[in-house]
């Protein structure tokens, strides 16, 4: 997670526990949310752009908790993937939004999940075992990953996804200068939206993790040559009502190992934060000062 620590001042009207600067007139503040966990996720299957998955009870509860967390956020528009798991996530959180600024809620086809026609419905473990070469390319060189479905022409799923992400930014951002928008989409799509906003390439597709019901916040400039300013990355709350006050670290993605970094700004005079201490209570930490 990347964010400004809680200050002694009154609660923020944007997100509880975080202090963000005002949205600049030439920028759009983007709140990016991955859908809640689905039954296909629990089954360990690739979903891709198929629309067979539906939210689990915990996925639905986490979506409601996120709606409560966003209740006072001044959102002007909501854009949702047309796939059921994203639409159900939005339907669960929208009743909790109390801001009078919200004027528009719409589905957008460019926000659908990455298309993996040859893998959709297959178990992750089966793909790793029986299509090892393709899976290795998917993990290590996603920009070169090619898929050959049983019918139709070969495709480059990650390349195509990043083109869609760029197209979404180009068609949507001009309507929201100085505003805040909420996007409810998917893990792969959200990674592409973040990376294109940060001017990172498809080669970096797997470098950022987007957890189910994970929240990311960044500001995108109207000038296409300016990278986005990242405020918050993959904030997770859980599915219990008490989770609003006690965020937790996202789980480590399957197959990933190594160092996990929690980046905190240096803020002289800031009092210790009990919520941060609770978050890290069971985590082994090495402290580095720069």
C-alpha cells in the first residue's frame, strides 16, 4: 500500500484515514476497485472475459464493506465492467454512497477482463502442469504471450488488453477534469489501467498485484505525456463491518516470493498510529531508512 498516514486532523471526507491533496483542475482522480471474490476464483479457474462467475458470500460482503468505506467520497461518475461479477460488486456498494455529486453510473465494454479464450474454465494448476511453456511466457514475458484458441486467429491477450486500457483513458478522461471517478473492474484490467496511467509497458503486467476488493487511487493528468500520481495501491479491508477501521495486508499472490515493501512517507511530529500498529502486529519487519 502507498498512502499518506493518518493525521491528527478531523476525518477526511475523501477516504477514512488518508489525507489526499485536492484534485487539480487538469487532472482526474481515479478510484480503481477490483470486483469481490467469485465462485470461479474459489474453484481455482481462469475466468478471463467469460461471464460465468458470480460473487461468493464473502465477495458480496467485502463489496458492501467497501461501499461503506467510500460513503463520503465525492465521486462524480462510476464506470463498471459489463461482466456480472463486476456489476454485482457495484450493485452491492452503490447504495452506501451518500455523496450528492454522483451523476452517472454506466457499464463500459472496454473494462471487461483480459480475454484468454483457450484457458477460460481451466484450473490454474492444470495450465501450469500441461501448458508449461505457454504459462512460463505468460508469467515472464506477458508482452510476448500468444494464445491460439481452437477456433479463430492467434491473439496477443496482454497487448490487446493494454490497447483497450489506453482507449478507455482517451475516451473517458476528457469528460472528468477536476473530478473523481470510480472504476469497478477486474484484476488484469486494473493492472493494465494502472500501468498505462503510469506509462509502464505490457512487459510490466505482472509487477503490480490487484487483490479481490482491493482499492487503488491515483490522479491522471490531461496531458498524455505526464505519468499518473499514485496515492494508494491495493488497499484491502476484508468482509467484516469492523474491517472499515482495520485494513489488512493483501495476501501474497500464488507463486510469488521475495520482499514485500510497505512504503511510508517521513512526516516529522506525527503521532503513532494505532491502526498501522494493528495492521503490522503479526508481520516480521525490517526497517530501512533512506
